[in-house]
C-alpha cells in the first residue's frame, strides 16, 4: 500500500506572464469614452481581500497593482476618472510584521520538488511591511483582507492594540485614520462620487475553508460573540450591509454592489478528489477486517438501543475495496457515541472509543479541502506503518466540508444575496452577479482572445495558488464584470481590458 498520497497537478502548456498589464484601449483621445450619468472623479472601493488584490495567500505589491479596483480606475481615467490610491505593502513578499515579529506568512509561489512534482511553496525572505508604520493616506482602495460584513462598521477595528486578541485587523491598522475609526466611516469621509462594495464572502468562507469547524450563528444577533470561523447571522449581515450602502451613497452619484459567489466552486474545494485512497485488494481486506466488529456488532447494537438511527448506522459503515477509495473522516454532525462505547456492552478503551465516536467514510457529496492533499495517505508515526491518515486514522473534520455543512453555507449565502440585490434595486445601483459569473468559470470556462479562463487549480488561469483568490487575470475578468454593469446602468462607454494581457500564477519572485 502506498502510504503517501500525491495529488498531481498537470502543468503542460502553462505560461507564466510577468509583463505589466496592457489595456485594451484602441482609442484614447479625450472625450471619446463617457462615464454616462456616473461621476468617476473620486472612486472608492470597499470590501475585503478580494477587493484589496490579495492572492497566493498574502497581500503584496504586484497583487495590489492588479486588484480589480485598480484595473477599473485605470479604465475610468479614460472617461473622466481621477487618481486612485492604495495602501501598498512595502514589498512583494507579502508577509506582515507587528513590532518586528512576523504575524502573516509570505506569499506562495510555484515550485518543483526533488522528485519533479510541482506545487506551492512559501516564498523565502524577510518581509518589511510593519503594521505599526502607518501608510500615508487617504486611500481610494479601502478593502481590508479578512474583514466580515460587520467588521466594516466596527469602531477600533484598526487599533493596533487589539490585533493580538483578534479584536482588530492588522491590514486596516496600517491605514486607519485613528485607533477608534471604522472602515466604513473612513471610506465615507472620502466623499466618494462613485463606489464599489463587495463584502460578505468571509461571513461564510472562513466556516467553509475550516471544514465547518465553526458555528452557524443564524439566530444570534450579537456578532461580538462570534468566533473567527462562524457563519454570520443573515439579519446581522443585512443591518451591517444596509448601513454601509447608506454611508457610501451620501456623496455618490452611483455605485456597484456585488453578490456572494458559491464558495464551494473555487479550487480550494474542487482540487482534491474525494476518492483519493489507493489500496490493493489485500490491504483493503485487512482494513475491513479491522472494522468488522464496528460494522457488524457495534453499529447494530447502537441502533437496537436507539442511540443512532439505521440510516446513520448505514452512513457510518466502513467498506474499502481494491482501487481508489473514500477516506474515513471525523464528522461532528454525527451522533457522538464515544462515551457510550466506553461502557457495556462494547467496553472499548477511551482511545478507540474516541476514534469511532463520530467516524464514517466520505462520499461523493463531501468536499475535501486543498490542504488535505498534504496529509491524505501519509503515515504520521514511522513506528506504526499501518497508521495511515484516511485509512486507519480519520481525516480531521477541518479537512472535509460535508453536505450538511455545505447546506449551512448555501443558506446563508442565499440570504445575503437577497439583501444585496434588493438594496441594489432599491437604491438604483449597478449590480454584479458574481455567483453566476463564477459558476460559469467553474462549469464551462470563459473564453477570451488567447484562450479559456477556468477554475482548474494552477493551470486554469483564474485562481492563485491559495485556491481562493484570483490571479491578476482573474481580477481583470472581475474588473470587466464591473465595467459591463456600469456601462449598462449608467449609460457609460468605459472600455474593457484584455484579460489575456494579465498574468496567472508565479514561479519565481517578481
């Protein structure tokens, strides 16, 4: 049996583009392009990492320069748009320092190991961006990586003193106007004539990327009690979002609201196959023998005593066969029977009872997250060659987003999106259906003059190495979605960019 699983990434015909973006502006004479009824002279973008230009697991200069608001602003300049400033990091490493101590890792780059296998690695080097050294503003890009909807309204979210406890955000601390300021107050104080608002992804994303280890806080209206990986209550989102729209509209001629994509469509959830355990017939038989008593005695007994249902017993049965199998995993939505199994009639020792307490085999409705590729099929204890993760050792709950957990994410996103579209209509603002756009990228790809943009990890061109955030090419596509919406809503004629002129993943430090 192979104890190490290798997720192979095909890199045939991949091109790494390192040139500066070229804009599709065949006619650039003054007055040729129009902003229509929109005033683009003071454009302000508000959001989280997707608006900041975050990519490859970090925020760094090249990513910021290719953020969709920055791309839009350069096109706006052809139709009367003004300057657009961003709180640029100090380097292209992407790491972040707090009083000299690194608190955020450097970005990922593509590398090849000694065996010729390609994969992401953390770029080496010492970062130079210090949180306590304030960036000189004001800034038109008011995006804060990691922010949830209610964070934008929270006073003190940029207070360096609150970073260690999680009460404040280090990225916002770099450019907050004061320790007690809020993101939305700072953004509104700029008196934007036009704005984009894209927030709410993190209100569900952190729950999803953690494999559902957080809590669905639907019904809890106090966000101060939420954990970092929890799902935000839809009413909390609605109140926060509505206040943000009202604040930004006070001085604006218009703006763009963007909805929340299906987070499970991104490579973070679609790259690692759910059937990823290669076993030969002999090994599969040996593993099944280990679980025979669990399948044939323990589960029926639990049903007989009414501790679990027959349906749950069926879902918890373990059955390996020759070929590629579903891994075993811990599912915290199953009945926890660990204490029961320590008593009669099972009388199992605590370690074994805890192992079986919420155990089942994965199925086609589960999503295995990208980081699982580094642990699935490995043997953590060299003295125990039979202790293989996914076979005799359960894959941790944080590595799998189950169907039940996906349902919680979907329900929250649906509620958020109803609020976003409703406010766009009520306030006569442009609206971008990012959910539909990402679905198209994931399902069929989006054609452009040099190829097709897809969500395939590394080679698809749309997503960076963290499997969540876009590449420059993906951000250029996003900018075009925004520009199209503005042209339709405000009668503008702002030109799109050629997304083929933008880069994808990076193999070396640029």
